[in-house]
């Protein structure tokens, strides 16, 4: 039997992201028809967006740049032309004062976070453990398995829950619980939040920025869905960056997940360290996504398509999915949905659910509907100590599929939830 190192054990432990990616591939590529893939973060295939990438690829082939693209290594920090275009765009749209030295490219946003977490936190040379603090849990399940030293590197803060109209609620940062300790290496959160679609308010973010700055630790914002690109936000939100922040972005949600292109925006010393780790781990990032996007960054097409096509599409999908919930769940069971403020997901809460969300996931999966059990997203909160049933009462669903599949999938979820309550 293969003997794993301690690090190997941490990185190969089964976590929620393993189930998510396997289910995602099965639902998309299975010969079985009618599967409802409501679990992953894959963007929808939007013809107007896909056409951009076809045209850009055709131009790369026509002008001979394709041969260089696939036949040579890229710079370990990223393509200089893409970085210059991105810096110019962000400075013009956001009023920032970036230089190319503030940007590095990685093999996807997932790898950007993996690099940053393990670069900043973990065992210290002089002893002790440095942590990544998540001020609002639940947060992205993909972080769960990224620590080279296991879950001890992550600490999360339980959110406050604000009840809104009808069946809607919203998580808020509980600043009374939030403490940045001497062992805290960085504060991290996604915004809009994956899995809930929550957008931490500008006021909350400003307060976090001030606390992190005062404590002398960076504030990391995973901006995979946020402004100015792709800006899948349904409420007003202000782009934010300063030299005490580390901002990660991605080309995945603009329709290029297969190119694995992540972006890190930070102080030059942080960028130099990221580039060194990219060089060590993978020589250089994928250059295809950067080449496809650069001309549309330069001429404004990408921003226009995001504003006029991408964001309205996902807003419409969210509204349709939300419209189904009263019809399918009714008033006979205690269901709630997090206020949908951005990203590609609805977060459903079934208070007092007689079965765990893991069992609900398995029952839905057996009927061809793939969802995400919510307990994995609370990875930074310890199971021991004060029990919190809420973490086992939630699921995440993606609304990127067709209206037909959304209705079918949510009908299966509603049926299984009703069965669970009726048999308790």
C-alpha cells in the first residue's frame, strides 16, 4: 500500500470539492439524459460570449500567434500584454494606481488561493501556527482542502443571521465575534460569496479593511464573481483594493473555465513571492485565456458584454429560480433562501431538517439531481464545541442550467425535503 507523507495525507483527504467536481463531470458528460446539474460553479454557455472566444481564437490562428502560444513557455508572471491591458483597464474603471508589478497570473483562481494560503499561513519557522481567518462562514468549499497542514490552518467566524421578508434571510458579519489574533496571517472572504450569493456591504468591507490594516495583516478578497469583471452582482457594489489587500480574480466566470487563468493583485513583494511559487510548482501559467481576452480588454468589448449580456443573464436566472421556490416548497415545510445578491447560486436552508444535508444530497443524487451539501462550506468552523445544527440544514444549488432543468431539479429537491419532514 502506498505510504503518504503528512502533506500527502492532507492533500488527498476526501473533501466536498472532490464530490463536486466528480458530480459536475458526470452530469455534463454522462450518456444518461435528463440529469440535473445544479451543483457546480461552471458558467452557463451563453452564445454571445462564446462567439467572442471563437473570433479571438480564429484571429490567433490567422495571424500566426497561435503557434507561439502553444509552442513556447509563457513568462512565469503572466503575459506582459495581458497584464498591461488589465492594469490600464482597472486603473481607468476603478481609479486605482496599479503597475504591472502589482499583477501575477496563476493556473486558475483555485491555485491562486492555494498559493497565497500556504505562502502566508501554516507552521512558523520559530514554532507555532499561522492561520487564515474567514470572517463570514460559510465560504467557498474549494478552500477546504488547500492547507498543506490540514484544517488547523483555517479559522472561521459564525455569521449573524438577519431574517428578511417572507422566506428570505441574509448572513452578516458578526463583528462582536470577530477577533484578529497575533497568529492570524490574513483575513479572507469571497465577494460575492460562494456559496450563498451574499455581497458583503461596502460598509462592512471598509470596517474589515480598517481592522486588518490596524492588525498589520492583509485582507484577501476572492473576486471571482465581483466587479468590475465579471461583475455578476445584483446589488450596487464598489470595487475595492489598496496595498494592504490581496485581490484574486479569474477568467472562469466570463466563460473560460477551461483555460485555468487566475489573477492576483497585490503589493509588488507579494507578487514576487507568488511568481516564485508559480515557477516552482508549474513553470508558468496557462497563456491561452490571456491571449483570448487581451483584445477585448483593450477595446472595451469585454466590459460591455459583461454589462449588457452576462450580468443580465444571471440576474434573470436567479429571478426565475427564486420564482419557483414558493410554488415547489409551499408553506408546509420551514424553508428559507439566502438573499440573492450575486454569483451563480441559491443557498437554501431547511430549519430543523430531520436528515442531514449530506443525506439529502445523496437522495437527490440517486434521482439524477446533483446539489451541494452545505456542511462542507462551514469547513473553517470546528465541529466540536458549541453545536450548530444550521450547518447541516443547508444546500447550495447553481442556477446556470436551462429553465427546464432548474424546474426539474428543484422539484426533486422539494419532493425529497417534504418526504424527510413527513417521515420524521
